[in-house]
C-alpha cells in the first residue's frame, strides 16, 4: 500500500491547466452556442433549499457582498448540481445581466467553465477566455469557489467578468467572495446550533413522560428523544440522536411546512423487527416565527408489523450477500449448511464486517411461505446493565414504579419460535451472564416481578468483535456461557483480507446510493478504484459503504479520487497502530493496564468529553463509563459531559 505522501502525489499530479484541458476535450460534443440569458434548468435535480440551508447561505452572502465596494461584476451562486439559484447583477456596464437564474453551469450542460470545475473537483478554479467551451464566454474570466460544509459540497459561488472591463479587480473580487462564503458558513453553523438549542428547549418544555416523543430539525436529523421512545424503539438514545430519521423509518416522510400539526402512520425499524405507529408531527417555530423542525409524538395506536412489512426494511437473505473471496465463500457455505439447525451460532469478526447481515440471512433461510418466524435483535453494549433484565425477560404489571399497564414482553418472548440475535455479546455485564445462561439452558424466562417461568422455543445467534477466549481467560466472560453460545462458529474475514471483493461491493453501493440519492453515477475511475483497493479499511465494509455514499453525493457522473475524501481515508491515524502512552518499547504490561492507559490517553486528548472518547475508541458510552468506573478514571471526565 502506498504511504500518504505517495497517494497525495498521485492525486495532485494533474495541474489545474491539465484539468481544464481535459474538461475542454470532454466538452467537444456539447453545443457551444447556448444562450446563457435563457434558463437551462436541470431536468432531474432540484435543490431542496429549505432542507440544506442553502437559502440561508445565499441570504447571508448577499448581505455581506452588498457591503463591499469592489463588487462590480455579476455574482452567481449554484446548488451542488450546478443550477444557478441566485444572480447578483454587477455595476459595471460590461458585466450586466449575463447568467440567468435557472441556468445549469455544470460541465455536462455547458462545457468547461470555472464554476462547473469547482463543483466537480470541490476546489477553486479560474478559467480565462478561450479556456471556456461556450463561444459567449470567450471574452470573459470565470471564477468558481466551492461551498463546503464539513467536507460536504453544498454548492458553488463565483463570478463571470469581462476581460475588457477596466474597473474589475479580480484578486480583490475573489477575496471578497471567499470571505463571504466563509462568513456565511460560520453564520450557518451558529444558526444550526441555536436552532438545536431552541428545539431542545421546546422538547423539554412540552415533554410528556407518558408518551414516546422525539424532536427533529429541518433536515430530519434527530435532536432528542425521551426514555419512552427509547423503550418503544428498543434502541438507546446515543445510538440515534444526531442521525437522520430516514435511517429509522421505512416510509418516505416529508412533513408539510405550511401546517402546524399533521398526523402520519409510519413504519419504524426497531430491535423488535418493526412497528407501525401513528405519529403527531407538531411544527416548532422560533420566537420570530421561523420553522426549525418538528416535535413528533408517538400516539398509542402502535402495532407490530407483519413479516413482509419489516422484512423489506431490515432483513437480508443469502442471495443479497455479495462476495467471491474464497475464505468468505467458505464461511458462507458453512452458514448455509447450518441455517436449518436449531443449534446456537457465534459469529465473530471485526466491527463493520456484516455480522448481523449473516445472522439475518441464516434466520431467513428457515422461513418459508407457511411459517414466518420472528427475528429479534438486541445490542448488549447499548443497553444499560440495570435495564438488560427487563429488555430480555420483560416485566409484569406493578413490577416497579412506572411499569407499563399490562407489563411488557421481553426479547426472549418476542423471539418465541424464531431467532434471538445477541449482538456485541462480549460487552454483556458479567453479573448478568449467569441469568442469560440459565434462560438458555432451561429455555424458559421469568419476567421481572413474576414468579412463573414461561417456556420459549428460540434459536440463539450471537455476535462479537472481541476475543471471547481471551475474555474467558481474564474471567470477564463465563466459560459455561461461552460453550453454550459457541456451538457453531462463523468467522467473518476483514475487508483487508478479501480485497478481491472490493470492486463488487463498490459497484453494489454505487447502484444502491444512485437509487437512494436520485443520482446517476455511471462508474468509478481506475485511479479511484486503485485507491480503495490499496486502502486497509479498518472500518471494513461499513467504512467502504460510507465512503461510496459520500462519493456518490459529490460526483456528477464518474467517481474520481477527490470524491473519496483522501484527507480522512489516508491519514497516519487510520492505518498506524497507536503507541501506548508512557510505555517503554520493551516494557511488558498487562492487557488491562494497556487498556487503562489508552483510555486515559484518549480522554485527555478530547479534554474529558465522553462522547468523543467513546467514538475514538469505537465503543459505546455505556461500555466506556463502565471501564472508567472500573479503573477509577472519573477525575479525568469533564463535568456535565451529557
């Protein structure tokens, strides 16, 4: 694999002039006599301005530019697909009324120009005179500056100025636009932060502990949920807050921005397999009357989805699994062979290798048209230790204060006659493992507050990215439970050991995100393919999927190396093994001491922030808190971290 400097050298071997020359060559088949005063609306893409805040950026930039005395040329702002959303007329008579709003300035539409190049390559471009493809631009200079927020392309700002204009100071003009873009993005960041705080205030003021509730922003990102919503969805708050609501629901959800309250029936993915809920979406406004999001109240008309309903959203079959690597195919062949057996299966492998996908495929191999067995999953690392018993075994009415009327079925009973998938089993608290072992041995559970065991007929599939043999030796995992779970072992190879599958997976994800994002990416360039084949992929298939999703968002037709985000893919941190702080190279220390030192080092690096530390260590907040208490590291934690 190439080192970082070698990769950067490869990516930067084309100069701006070479890129422009290539673009001119590509433009040969495009009409060069287009009238840019007539809108050339993109036939497929339309910017959702209210959703991505681009309108706010335009308003902010307009205010900043209006204060400048050097802006005498026409200024244009496009969306990420090149459609001009805003045109500000210049004061210079040689630069009047040139580009119409609605015109598409992408390379595919009008050929080589600076704004189209800036959108394609996410970098600054200046194109002069004959470097333009359009005859109408041969006497003009165009400048394109990408508008990037957190490395995501939102649009482009720039100008087109006559080379004959005596009053145009190009450098000053360029600097003003750069400053305006940077200032508008800062204002957008502040506005989003204030909007989130306002939504949290609304949520707390209107919170009802009797009903599941959540609040989402304009982009439908989840800002906060209450405990009742956690229980309903079977998912911890930390697992969904900050993520898009689209990842939780099966249906398309696009609330009407002109109605203050509206009801929907939505199908939610949950650890129970799937539920259909009637939701009341109430618009949230600032004191100035600006819409900033919705408070969603889950009403009591909740029903479990039929098998066919939730199977489409979260269930995979063997035919959906992609690969040709010999080791991977041998593992898959074994999984097929044991699919119809009731014996327990332990799936091991690094994080992101697709352990739950294999578990779902095994489960679905047992289902037929006459018998539809439930598949119930629980993440053992995401549920606090004190809640695990009720989550797995359920409770009876009156078992504790606030217990739901009629009680609650636990995961064991919900999975009756089907499959219970115990994900991250290595993180299950030691004190609870004996109770789990008893339930597995007796095939019966006693709900919290009850005194009568209830028999269950389930198959146990568990998964972990940890070394359970080592945990058993360290007495952090029960040996008898390990033997109960590890009847059949399926070991998933990491993506770095099945690199022959990378082109197949990349092609699959391009197809998938073309559909999800309404894009039409035709292929991945040989240079980009070489990079992803040589990368070590510490995040495995999940990381590859994320990189391809990003590339599909940024690319226009073909995925090039710059769309892969090489700044984050090819850093020394992503491939180098961390050196333990304060440890000599020849010092021999225990694994617990090594873990303790690494946690201290990471907490210090993030100034005591638990969320950032947990993300960096790739463990859940609950697991991190447990280790902090175990090693006595509370003094390192920042107060009011939550």
